[in-house]
C-alpha cells in the first residue's frame, strides 16, 4: 500500500469523531451492546436537521432506548452470527466472492502486515469481518494515516455499504438501525475520502451530526 502525499484531511477533533464512529460500528458488528452502551446510545443528542444521517442517528438512539440487552444479544446472534451463519454474513470474501476466507482476505492480510496491524489473539473472526475493518479504519483515521483512503477503497468501498444495507432490511430493530447508520456513514466517508484526495482538494465534508462529544466509548 503506497502512502499518499496529501496532508491530513481533517482536524484532530474531526478525526477523533470519525474514529469513534468507526469504533462504534465495529463494536456493534462484532458483539452485542451491553446495558451501559445501550444507555449511552439512547442518550445521544443529535443535531436537528433533515439529513438522512441525522435520521439514522435518531433511529439508533430510539432503538437503543427500547431494546434490552438480552434482545440485542439475540438480534446480534440472529443477524450476524447464527448457528451456521447469520442472516447477513459480514465478510469481504463472502460479499465479493461468495465464499469465506478467499482472496480478499489474503490481500487484506498482506496490507495489514504492511501497516503493522496484527490480529487480536482472542479474536475468532477472520480479519475481513466488517467490524474488524471498521476498527482498522478507526486506527488509521485517528492517526491521520495517509493510507486511510487507499485502505477504504481496497477493503470497504466495494461491498460494505451493501452489507450494511442488507442488515438495515432485516426484522431486527436495533441491528436494522445499526445497518442504516453504518450504510449512511460509509457513504459519507466514501464521498469524504474521494473529495479529500482528489487533485483539486474540495472543501471538507462535515462530520457534524452528534452534539454530545464523541459517539462511541469502548465497552469491552
């Protein structure tokens, strides 16, 4: 992965917020939320505007406020895990090649080695799980890495919005809301990164949606 020569695309504050949104998505895709995280999400203060992303944040907050932890755990298992597999299979290899642990995973592992990012020892999921890719993006964004646009294009742009759109269409209120937020946010990120690394460097696309600071504490 060849580093880009562009300066950082956003301020430290904007980068921190973007990283936290990626961490939130990664956290919810990899594991069900606990009571503390559900309460945090239910209490989010969202900007009052007519944007689809603001509506998605409102939807997630509303779903968090009406979803007990046990239901969220059932939804996570039903939609993303399953006895054999869930209703959505959140892996790049599956969405790109209709098989698991295929060429997209090989390419990803090569790029992760170049970036110096290793797999957590306690993880049972292949690295091309969408939640894990969101965690990688959080690291790259937070570090103002010049590789963030390249990584997004290579490993997320071709399939992640479609995966989250499939999640949004399921009969699972909390995880459908997660899918709507994720699909909307990654669409915004695609525009942001395309614009930021275009030759004419258009103005920044604002993150703006959340008023109440960073949107995603870690709850391990």
